């Protein structure tokens, strides 16, 4: 049973002041060139259904509380992935204006996918790493 | 494109705005310290009505008779402390200290609220939408954004105009070329520099590529909203193909930083013939995609009559771009006040009358064809010419505004600097900011389950509306 589902991931995305570039590339994962369903990955509508949370952006003031609330609704074990340079804390908006220093650090990301924005392939590699981490955690 | 400022008294402002609005396309309004600016697009270029506001003075709001200024004036109040005497909405526009203003709702018996957001079910930027419904029927939609607000404009003040270009390009990835071009045109005007012809041609090609991939994404998203997976997947495939062309010919999938003050990056559009060939290959596929969409009766049926924006509403709310054109309003900056290479390469305009999801999708499909055609002509003119590095500009300082036609309509930048080129004010009015009120209008009398479809038929950005 575990073997059968070892690569299945339910992914929920949180937009935290990102410029929409990371979101475009995440949406590309539903297209035929990157089709993540072939890997057993799935984007889900509710944080309650998720075991991986992707976060993008430096963290905006207004998203801080909603993003935390959504993350708190995600069951354990889970893996948070920082998508893009802003979430990784090194992006163009980190510390600029009222933006935070990276949604990844604020929300406890353990996998980081760099890029401005990262390509769909790079995001996919990050998702595979998250799947492996979840597997180890379930051993 | 020229730039004309006219100083008017505060007492005469509303009448002047009304008068200008009757003759020109309103782009919006903003405030710098103690001065309000109302921007218009005339055949010659930008007209700005400027009115000084002395301490304690109230400004007569234009919103009661011209509702398109609703957000602009509330933003002036929030951000720059301008006080309006009779603005119909006293709520802040933006969320402050984590507190979102109470949503506006329809009154009456049996009205029930459906609230979604800020976290949405799909991979969508954050916003809160409050639908006042009587059963399935929507009476009113209040769209409250600003969750992606980074305080961009204040943060740019004090930076050098040329150094700030990279941040302006990253306000929003999906319209970076259009916004960066408007910004570059402002910076170039403040340096009294006119962009060279081949860079203007390259800018046109990149802007049309941006329009093509965005429109394809909109069509894929609208198809998803209608539950037609085949057209969603095909739209995503075609979008990916265009983004790979962008990566090959503009060094980045979104073409970030391709546009620079003083020209374009030297290594973009370096091989016009091969780019031309790549785009020519797409023509037939776009035609096939058009058939897939509009020869599918059930999809056309689902698109028809959903999310109607009547022409008078599009005009009253200040709609721009394909959303306005789908309602019969012919606004297009490339045609209304041609800039750069558009001065001699004009796009063929697509207009529809009904203002529903079908009309917006039809306009976008036809515009993809027109963009391919326009890019082809520009590339033919470039021949085998390579681009030069952007010219180093010496900024003289002053004020300037410029508008370009992005995928969603007019992208307007206003810029003021001191004599050293340090930014004292930068304001961006995005096409998405202008068009959000149209989304709300489109949901009136529609049903709740249509919201994803109607919303995706506009596919507006939040990041450049919020800034």
C-alpha cells in the first residue's frame, strides 16, 4: 500500500505577495508539457486535503494571517516548499516597502526552489524532493 | 506620444475632468504630495489635469458622476491623505494592519452572502469576493483586493530611475513588458532621448508575444471555468510553446528585463528571421485552436450570455483593453495614441458587442492572430538587424506619464524625478486595476457557479492592481 502511494502528493498553494510569475509556472504544471498528475501529484482546493504546501512571495502584510491560518489547517506530516527567490528570502521584493523577508522562512519551508520565477521543471524537482521527504517521515 | 500638463484650480477640477472625459479616454488619477492628477489619453498622447490641494482643503470627488474614479480617489485618500468631500464610499481601499474593510452588500429581504478568499481553491492570487445573492442569483459583488500589496510606490521613492527599472519590471510578471515599456518611455522622455527604431521594433515584437501568451492562458482558463478540459490543455500547450519562444528570443520565459530604459537588452530579438519562422508556425495551430473553441457547441453555449458587461457600463466604469473591446468600446492605446513602432504598424482591432464571456474569448482569439501578424511585419522590417545595448541616459528630471497597451489594456506609468534622476513619485495604473469593477458588474444577475468562468474570462492580475 505504501509503495503504491509513495509518490502521491496533494498540493496546496499559498500566494504571499508574489508577482504572479510563480503562479503562472505552477499553473503550467497542469498542462501537457509538465503534467504532474502523471507523477501522482495533484493540486487540491482545500488545505485540509494537502500534504505539501507551496508558498510564493516575500510575504505581504495582508496575507500573513490568512496564510498562517491556511497552513495550520494542513495535517501532519507535511512539507512546506518555498517557490521562487522571494519566498526563498533572496528575491527582488524581500525587505522592500512593506514586504517581508520571504514567505518560506516565515512558514517553515524545508524545501527551497530558487528562480525568478523557477521554471515548471525546477518546481517539479522540488515536488519530487518533498515526496521523498514525506516518505521518509512515514517510515 | 506627447505629454501635456494643464494646471486647473480645485474649484474647477470636476468640470474640467468631466469635459476631458467626454473627449478623451480616462486613464485614472493619482496624488503626489498636495497635487491631484487626472490622466487622459488623447490622440496626441497624455493629458494631465493637475490641481494643487492646500492644507485642509477638500477635493470635490469625481466618483458620484464618474464612478471609474472610485478606487483611484480612495487610494489617494489612503495613501496621500487627500480628503474628498462627497465620495460615496468612505471605506479604505486597502487592508491596513490586517483589518479588511467591511464588504459592501446588497440590501433587501432574503439576501445571503457568499464570501470567498483571500485563499482561493485554485492557483489564483489572493482577493476577497463577497457575493450578495438571493439563492443562486447574484445581486452584487464586492471585490476587495490589496492582499498582494508590497508598498511598491513608496519604496521606489529615493531610488535612481534607472536602478528602479528592475523593480518596476517585477511589479507583475504577466505584464512586465508592457509596464517596463511605459516606464522606459517615461525615463527616456526625462532624458530627452528618443528610442532608436530597431529597439522600438523589438519592443513591439516582445509586447505582442506577451499579449499572445497571456491571451492563450486566458482562453485556457476560461475553458477550465467551463469544464472543457480539452481546450484548457490545448491552451496551456500553446502558451507553453510561446513562453519557450520568449525564453529563446528574449532570454526569459516572461521576458523580464528585456525592456530597459534606453532600448532593449542587446541579446534579445537577435535573430529576427528565426523568430519570424517560429511565429509563422503558430498561425495554423491558433486557427485550429479557434475551431476547437468555437465549433464546440456546448462550450459556446456555456460562454454565451455569461458575465455580461453592457457597453455603457464598460464606458462608465472606465474599462480598458480586450474587456472593453468585447463590450463594443474601441479603446486601444496602440491605435488611440500610437507610440514607438505602432506609429506605423497598427493592429487590426477586434470588436464585439455583447460583452459576455463568449465576446471576450472571441476578441482574444482574434487578437492572437493580429499580434502574430503585427510581430511578423515588425520582424520583416528588422531583417537581420541585431539589437544594440541600451543607451546610457542622462536624466534631466521633471515629470512624465506614458501608457502602453498591455494584454489587459492600458498600462500607465507616471514618473517624477529630481534633477539627479532620483524618483520623487512613481505611480502605476494597471489595466487590471481599471477592469476589476467590470468583473463586479459582469456578475450582477449572473449565478454564483459562473463566478470562476466569468472571472477567468477577464483573468486580471492582482499583483499590479495591489502594488
